C-alpha cells in the first residue's frame, strides 16, 4: 500500500469509528525537540540505564545524584512546545473524532496543545510532592530550590525530599493508567502515534482495540495486528490525515 493510500484509509477509519482513542509515546514529541528513548544513536536510554538513574531505588539511595542526573532533562521537557501532531490530536478531539489520549509521555504537551481528555499514565512534570508529609507543590518550586543550591530539593514544611509526580522505575502504576484501562474498553480504533510499544503494561493496551493504526518511525511488536502501519514522522502523518479529513488547525 502506498503512502497516500494509507493516509486515505486512516482518515476513513477515523470517520467510520464511533470510539477512537490515541495512544502516544516519546516519538510524538521528537519534533518538539525532546529525544525519544530508543532510537539508535540518539535515544536517551542508549546513554544511561534508566533502571539505575530514574528509579525509586536511585531516588532513595542518592537523591542528590538522582536530581543531578535527571532534572536538567526534565526542565527541558517543560520548556518544549507542542508540535503539529499534538495539535492535530487536540483538533480531532474538539471535533468529536477522538475520545481522548492515553499518553506515556510526562512532557504535558498534549495538555498544552489543548487536549482535554488525557490519561497521563506515567505522570507529568507540572507538580511534585514530599516523600514524607505528601504535601504537593508546583514543579517550579522543586526546580527553584535546586537552582538555588538545594540538592536534593527539600519540602519547606518538613524537610522531606521532594519528588516529581511521575512514575519512576519500580513505582506502581498511576491511577491514570487504571482509568485509561477502563476507558479503552470497547475501543473501535486505536491510533498509536510515536510509541515503540515495548513498555508494559501500556504496551498491552492495543490488544483491546478492534482496529489498530500504528504511526511510528520504527517497527513495533504489534505491526502484524495493525490495519495500517506508517513508518513516518508523527507530524507529517497527522498533518496529512487532517488534510484528508478536510480539517484545518
């Protein structure tokens, strides 16, 4: 199937579906300047072992080292801006062609693009909380303390170590994941955009959908089950799909 035929088919599937959900991963945000995790040569996990640097054990054992390793990258996430793919999904939701977005990303770019129903299953970087008293703060408070020389950043109330509201390695899954698992029930069409579908339990969600479209630069384990697979950038494909639907942002 040629590229144009795939775009036409995706647009038709979206129009015919009465329950469409998007599942997004790091690949949707690369065009916003955020590197993904597994691309050869550029993936973040090629440079460091996340099980050692972005884990609950790492935070507890050496909180100062945890922040020295991770905070610069997370701050860059918060400075990024949504790209055409994020805006395209927000537009589909606004026009009742998309129920919502299940995202593995912690960069908040779907929220900034205007999507209103977003299940951030790995958390986000808008807030943080104290590991001791559980008091919650804006994430900017954590970064302010770090910039002012407090490493690790400590809770102003009880001096416990602050942590971002993200799912670290070894953490239990977020409440948003369980909400997403319920929301996807009866899904007629799942649009996978920019996910390698390797991180469980999220990688098992495509099995719930009746039909599957995968838009990702590289192959995934679900490709053979998909109705359409497009190995192109998320921005290019979503722009073309919107044009095929006669929609403009």
